[in-house]
């Protein structure tokens, strides 16, 4: 039995690698194939598997941390990128809030539930999944890759902060917003100090094992921040940006002390750390989507009761995105189609309290929206605008 499980796991990873490698040729996003692979694995019923549904949120959290870290280490900050950052921020935030509130009003009208609960159910559906979007645009032009990376990471961060703000507060008043502001500033301070300390350790550790302790520290700080209701993804993003732009920070007056770290000598170390992060992120992402596919019921995929809602919600996603892109004078093709829902949507959906979960927002709706947005993204893969 042990040998069979190990063999199957190895085959799954090799297949996942083939899916990722061949995506540019088959024009099929790997997330679709991974979900299908998990679903087929369950359908074949090769061996009995214990209840592993509780593993999904753990993999989702790890995947989110690693993917945001991987994406942020791809980003280079300079004056020529300021406009791109502003546009990606607006493109991530405005549709997220507009879509979430509009959908919450619809849910409120249709279900009669508290608006707070309706909003908590709507927010996960408004967040772009960096776990799906970033790998999809790897072979696109630099401008498209950077925009999608910024946009999806910001969407994840703001989306999670927005979701936690709604879920964790029973009432909303002046004190609630003051507390949130204090927590955000506190997280910025922690992120800055932690980024400096971890970079220093990355520079100083001479033991042959040096990257795993750094990565474990990143995850530890993230989880501790979560416990104290701080926005932890801010730390992950800032740490990745700190590493990827260390060589440029030394020229800024406030960061001139970074010269003591000798960033020119850390290029190779940072590159190796980035490579390791990418490899582990791939592993966790594969495990998450295969497991999610394994847990999917056929009846959840082919559910004609939720399908009209799924199609309507997806149409709303792209309509709002189309308007935002036009207003921002951004290219509709391919950016319109790169708005997948995935890991973060599933993660937040699973974390909604059962008492607050709307009957309409069920497994079928989430599965269908994830699959439909991934299929729509295939249009981008088939007719990409690489200029």
C-alpha cells in the first residue's frame, strides 16, 4: 500500500510538471488539468483514502504565502513602474469592492440574510487568484506579466484584509476603523523589521541549510500576524519586494544603510532562494488543486440549479473588469480574460462560518466559477497579445 501511494504521488507530480510545461502548446491552463486529474483519481477509486478535507485549508494557506512571495520577488521597483503599479492597484481594488458590494446587495435581496453575511459570501468571488493568474502569464510580455503579478497579488492582499475586516467585526463604527488602521501600521513596522532581519540572516548564515529556516520564519510571522488579526500578506509582499530590489534600495537616502548588507554580493543567494520558493510553490499548488479536484463531486460540477447563477456572476466579473480596463486605457486583450478565481476563493469560502454561509453559495457554485473562469482564460492562451 505504501509503495502504491508513493508511486501514485510521484506520477501525479510528473504529470503536473508536464501540464505546466506543455501549457504554452496545449493552450490549456494547468489548473483545469490538475482539477480534472484529482477528479479522475477519485472516480477510478484505486484505493481508499481517509478524510483529507481538513488538509485543503492548510495547503491553501501555504500556497498563498509561497505564491505571493514568488510573485513579489519578480517585481522590480523604479520610477518607470510607478504608473504600472498605480494602474494595477486601481484595477485590483475598484472591481473587487464594486463587485463584492453589488453581489452582496443581490444576495441580500434574494435571500434576506444580513448584509454582513452576504458581503462575506460575495468577497471571495471578487478576488483574482494569483495562484492561477501568475503561472498563466509566464510566457507573456514583461508588461503583461508585471501588471498581472501586481494586480493579482494586490487583489489577494486587499481581498483577504477586506474579508477579515468584515468577518471578524460584529459591528462597524469609528473605533473599528481606528483599530484597523493601527493594525495595518503595526504590520508595516513588523514587516520592515522582519524583512531587514531575515535578509541579514540570509546574508550571514553559512550553514549548508539556509533557505528552509528563512522560509519557515516567513510562514511563522504570517501565522502569528493572522492570530493577532494583522494583515499578514503585507509582510510577505514587502519581504519579497525588499529582496528583489535590495540592490536599488542602497541608492535611496533612507535605505543607504543597506550597503552594509553588500547587496551586490547577495545576487546569487537571492536567486537561489527565489528558485527554491518557486519549486516549493509549484509543489504546494499542485497538491492543492489535485486535492480539491479529488474532493469534487460530479453532481457539484454538473449542477443545473447553480449554473445560471455561476454564469451570471462570471458575466458580472468580466463586465466590471471590461469597464475598468477601458477607463484605465489598458489593453482589453489579454487582460480582460486573466481574472481567474481559484485558491484564494476556495480558501476564503471554506473559512466562512457555517451559520453565515448562504445556501446559494455552496460547493457547486464555487467549483463552477473556478472552472468557468479558467476556461475563459484559455482564450488568452489561444490568442495572446504578447506586445
